[in-house]
């Protein structure tokens, strides 16, 4: 497959993966944060809900962007889609293993509009956009015809032309 087939989708997934993995650490500089709203503060909540899914989206985007093998690019798109789904659902499912307490903290802003923007930019909206782009990339890759990897045929010459044998009666 041509390497440019998933270039734009892969590039977008790279950017969104970097955003998802780093926004918790650099967001407090811009008053855009979840609690704890301290820049570069590591917590296990951030590892499971932001860093690992961000790294998975980044890796999936890199696979979609760089590979010429269709099955590797499709795996990258599926990996990014799964990580995007985790961005969206991780905070909702976290009470299952955390004694009924949701992980991830709460939006740190005081206004309702900024709290909604933080929820969308950190988790829900980010995950939905990642899943949509990964699904688009997967669909484009899936619609490619299967490539036949045979050696190109050489033109016939008098010496290499197949001969037919005439039956004797």
C-alpha cells in the first residue's frame, strides 16, 4: 500500500496522543487542569487514564503513518481506537476497581463553561475524536483491495514461450 494512504489520519492521531498524554502535566500553566492542578505532578490516576492511553494513541498513529504494510496500519488504527475508547470510558469505569471512587480527579476551574471544556478536552471529547479518526483510518485501510505479491511477469520471447505438445495418433 502507498505510505501516504494513512498519512493525515496518522498525523492527527500522533497529535491527539501527545495531547492526551501531556495535557495533565502542562495544562495547569494555562489554568486548564484536573485536580491536582499542579504542573508536572505524577499520580497513578494520570498514568492509567491519560499517560498510557495517550502513548497507545501516539503509537497507533505512528504505525498508521509510517508503515507500508496494510495489516500493521490496521493494527495501529485499532490500537488508537481502543485507547480513544479508554479516554472516554476510563473515568466512568474506574469505580469498578477503586472501591466505588472515580479516578482522575475533578475539573479545577470555577466556571461551568471551563469545567465542561476541561471534561471534553481531557477525556470525553478527546476520546470520541480519537475513535472517529481511527475508525476513518481503519475504514480507508479496509477498503483497499488485497495486494497480490507475485513477481512481475516477463514478456515472452521465442526461447521462453511455452510450448504445446501435440498428441500422436
